[in-house]
């Protein structure tokens, strides 16, 4: 076997060892923080562990004179992924859930509703806001979908935001989905004609990544 062939085989073995160690290290870093940290933090931990192994592999390889191009490429890719994980919103959770909040009275409306990741429905259709009174609440989903059902007879002031995603409000064309960054919309809905007198509902709605959808309860 020639020296060139032997060197290539040695470089390949070093690359495989470094890759496997990085894979195990990254998996452990992510796995140990998966249930206790937000998604971005957990991914950052795993990627940082993998990057440390790649860095150590480059140092050892340079001392042995066997720096592999594959290790350099994976180091760059891991660094880019680490930067991407660092900008994920902290409210995005690692667990995907479905939840529904259905307050039946004004007193039962919480000041804030929050879900890390998943599908959330805030059903306010049974909330009867007294005339000349106002009720305020906020609802937030990190990643996923936030659906809000409004009472049929209240005046509603809405501010709805999506970091990256879509916001659908009453009156929007059916099937019109417009995914974009930094979506921020405000709307004031008057009660439909013939509705009984009622108060005002103030809503502040947000998703970091996903969709906000607001509908009025059927009369």
C-alpha cells in the first residue's frame, strides 16, 4: 500500500471517529436538556457539544498532520446551525401540545394565555361582556396555531402578530394565506346588526412562528 493510500485511509478513520463522537456528544447535549429547556436552547446545547468535538478533532488532526476536509465542512455546517438555533424564539417549546381555553364568564377570562408549541384555541364565544365595560386578555403561541373564537355580540379590538407566519381576521378572503415575516395587524370589529348591547373585548394575540386565526361565533 502506498503512502498516499495509507494516509487517505488514516484520514478517513479519523474523520469517522470524530463524526461519531460529535454525533454522540450532540445527541447527549440535546437529550439531557430536551425536557427542561426551550427548543432553541436545547438545540444550542447539542450543537455546541458537537462543535466542541469537531474543534478538538481539528486540533488533534493538525498536530498529526491529518486535517480532513470533511471535518472542516461539518465544523462550518454545525456553526451555521448553531447560529440558527440561537435566534429561535425562547417561547418555542420542545413538546407539541393541543389545548383549548373556554372561559364561560367575564370573571373566568385570564389576563394571559400561553402555549409553547402546538395548536391552541381560545373560545370566548360564551363570554358576555356587560354594556360599557371592557375585558382585556392576551394569548400567545410560540410555534403552531392560535385560533380565537369571539362572542357574537361584543365590540372587539384586536392586535394580532406573527413573527413569521400568517394572520387571518374576520372579513379576510376565504383561503387567502399570506405567510410573511413581521406580520402585525389591528382591527376593530363592531357587533353585527341586530346584536344585543354588549361591552368591549380587547385582545392582544401573537405567534412567533405559525398562524393566528380569529373568527366570530355564529349567531
